[in-house]
C-alpha cells in the first residue's frame, strides 16, 4: 500500500465514524424528546415540503400532551383579498364528479370539539360557486330523527339560538327571567318583494312582503294584511266584524270565512287547536305577577286564579232523559271547604273521623262547623267535641238511642286569605252598555300578479 493510499483510507474511516456518530447523536436526541432540525429560508416557496405519492398522509404530527401541530403567520393582511392563513387546507380535486366528499379542513374529537375558532370572526364559511355552493353546512349522525342539535349559538354558557335536525329553531334564552329571542328580516328592495316565505310540501302558505303586507295564497283566507296606520285590509269577501275584533272564523258548512254579502260576520273570533303532544290550547301570562294566570286545556278544563262574573254561575246538567238543564252554583260570603256524610249512633254516641284528604286541605288554625240531621226519633243531637282529626256526636239529655244521622262540615280552605264580601272591582269597560262600533272594510280589490 502506498503512503497516499493509506492516508486516504484513514480519512475515509474517520469520516465514516463522524457520520455514524452524528446519526447516533441525532437519534439519541430524538429518543430523549429533542426536536429535529429547523427548516428556515427566505423564499416565496415552502421551506419544507413533503410529498406522498401513495395513500398515506403527507405530514403527520402528534404530541402526547401538547398541541399536535402549530402553524402561525405574521402577514399584515389588511383586507380579505390579501389576508393569509396560519393553516391552509386545500382540496385540489377538480375532476368532474370527483372530490365531492373531500374536505379542505377536517377536525374530529372523541370527547372535545372537532373544530374551534376564535377571533374577530370565530369561523367563516364561503364558497366560490355562486350557483350551488354552500357557505356553511351542519350535519349530525342522528339516523333516528330524534331532533339532535344541528347548530347551537352560545352566549358564554347558555344557548341563545339552536336548530335541530327536525327543522325546529329556538331563539332566546329559555331560563326563567331571561328574554326570548326574535327574528328580523330585512330586504333592501322595493316593489313589495317577499322578505320571508313559509313553505310546505304544498307550496308557499304565506309570505311577508317588503312593503309590510302579509299574503296568504288561496281562495278562502285572508289575502293580505296592511301595515300600521290606515292601510287597507283585504279579504276574499267584504266582511264586517260587528264585535270590533279583527279576526276570522271557520264556517261549519264550507270550512271558510263565514259571512254574508252585507258583511255580517258569524264565525268564532278565535279558533284554537292543540298540536300532537300539546295539552294547552291557550295560556295567559302576566308580566306583573310574573306567572301564568289562566290556562285552557284540550280536555276542556280552565285553570285560573279566580273567576268573576256578573251573573249566577251555571252548569249545564245532564238529565236521565238525555237532555240538559241549567243549574246554579250557590254563593257564599267567604271561601269555604265542605264535606258531607252519614253515621250511626251507638248507645247515644258516635265518633266521626275526618277524611284525611279533607283534613289536609282545610285550615286547622280556625274552627270548622258541623250541622247534624237525625234520621230517627231521639231527644236531639249535639257535637260534644271536635278537633283536627274528627268530632264526637252525642244525644241530648243523656239519651242512648241508636239511630242514623247525616252531617255537613264547613271549613276554611288552607292558604286562602280572600276577604269576606270584599268590594267588587270589575275591569274598566267590562260592564259598559255601549256596543263597539262596527268595523267596515272596503270591497275586495284585484289581486296582484304572482311575483317572479
């Protein structure tokens, strides 16, 4: 071996040792949690590029406890045209019919949030396809149509707007004491163009025009309702509401607006019908009292705090002949709770227990009254003792008869502090005798041509 050849061999061996040492050091640094080499450059092209020509990912990044991937930008984007993205996801599939189910950005999470955004605009969706693109699409895996939430808007922690998979939308905060939401529709166009249209499988059922009118297509219902002031109200026929209420009813014969040519209205003012699963036909809420004060159920029951009438309360009582007669409810000077019964004297004495449900409903801090009626010959009956559990009846003058008798108990209802014979205060106008003025509307005007 020549001297030069030996020196070259030594240098090659030394270089190999240095390379192996650097590789081992790099691997050890990675094994110890150290980072790989940074890539930096001054170029309009990427400083680091990865290209996978197979089906695997181009870049995969993970972290046991930190963020899997951090992307930042310091671009001074002053408009939406020159703005830059800290992380850009692109689907470049442009073949016809392909790429429809690809994602520019896809985020998933087992228990957390799939995609979260914050900033001046938290999340923005846009599409360059003006004829059929979708700026924002919400989907769930609700295959059972159970009404899962498609979209929910939160004000800190409470929902203020939500849309479910059944198409139901709810606006406002439903917690007690919080205000309900509202929907505002604005159209910057004239010529009475529709601002809002309600549609079913049978087409549009009503629409709101930019001029303030409400149109209901069809032949028997209201055509349009004018806005504030003296704007005309148009119906399918000239109609007069002699009771002064601007409403319409259904006629039993033609299921339409019941009216005659001179405009005399003969239908009900308000027609209420419950939906599936709804038990209340009508609910009245008092903002002063902060609670519901009257509710009408679909069973015919009416629940209210108090009823006031100017005549005797009547009940249409059914008879054995299949007819009904009017009966009248008795009137008392103060609220009372009553019960009736019959019992038997045994050797001149009877111990009568109160019905536990009746005793629980009466005011035990006040005395209750018992009226006795004997049903046989005796010296007379009297109440020897009474308390919250019952009362004892005895025969007068130490008699020892064993006869039947009936009793009537009158007590004060628990929790009712209504005063005795309080002065009545009817609402203003309730008992007026001047009939309301008849409201006359102009004859039917020609309908506008459908909007195109």
